[in-house]
């Protein structure tokens, strides 16, 4: 019950989540404590306390197989926060591999998000999102959530100083590739991004056509 409460607090962005996990860890048997430690570390990252998160992760030597994906996701987030982008990318790739093998939707979204964050930091997010959205080998249930993993980074890309003309060119290219390869989710993503970019340039007529299509 306490773990569920801590998870709910973490999901709501409550800064008390790490402390709630600590309470649950103190009352749990050792096998459960390592899983809770990973969740606590992730909550600390979301709360902005990266040193504490790294300290917690350093105590985690191994976890049960179902928690491995989240361990790699959390390591990836911690490394991203410290600028260790190669390590963050490798962690994201390992988490994604595990998620694809096990069909774990949550871990797949989180792993894809870590890779998107690394790509954005490196200025290669357009290539990353194109690769993810146009991948025809991903299981349908996982392919359905790829967009979810990229939404926050897409907004950072859109509002992060990239010239709108460049955003529009990228969105048009992705839209054409998605139509040619018959990937409707990718086409919808590109069309929405295209509409938002036109809206931000003040071209409301063109924006409206894309956003209503």
C-alpha cells in the first residue's frame, strides 16, 4: 500500500515521493528494497536532486529481471543530467532492448524518451524521431506509444530556438516519408508539428489546414 502511495506521489510530481519510498524501503524485505531503491532514485531525479539519485543508484548492484528496464532508464536519466551522454545513450538502448524483448510498454516509452533526450542534446533529435516513428519492425503495441515518448522533446525542439523554416522543412520531409511508407502515426505526428510551426510563424491559415486535417 505504501509503495502504491509513493508511486502515486511520484506520478503527480509530489516532492515528498522520495521520502515515501524511503519509508516503504524500511518496512520491506531485502529483495523488494532494491526495486524500491530504483524507484526512489528516479523520483529524486524528477525532484532535481541528482547527487542523491546517483548515491542511491550506487547501492543497487542487481535487481529482479522485471525491474531491469527501469534500472537502465533511471541510470540513463542520471547520466543525461550529468552530461554523460554516451553512457545515457547506452543505458537507453539497453532499456529499449529489454522492453522490446519483454513487450513492456512503460519501459519502452521511458527508454525511447531517454534516447530522444540524448538526441535533442546532441542536436540530432529529428533523425532520432524519424528513425523511431518509421521503424516498421517494432511490435504494434509498442509502435502505438512511440509518439508519447517524443512529445516533450518535440515541444522543446519547437520552442528551443531552431529556426521555424528548418522545423517546417523537417516536418514536411517526415510527412512525405511517412506517407510513402504508409505509417499513419508518423504522418499524423509530422502534420501536427508542421501545423504548430506554421502557427508560431503567424501563418494561421496554413496552420489551421494542417491541424484540422
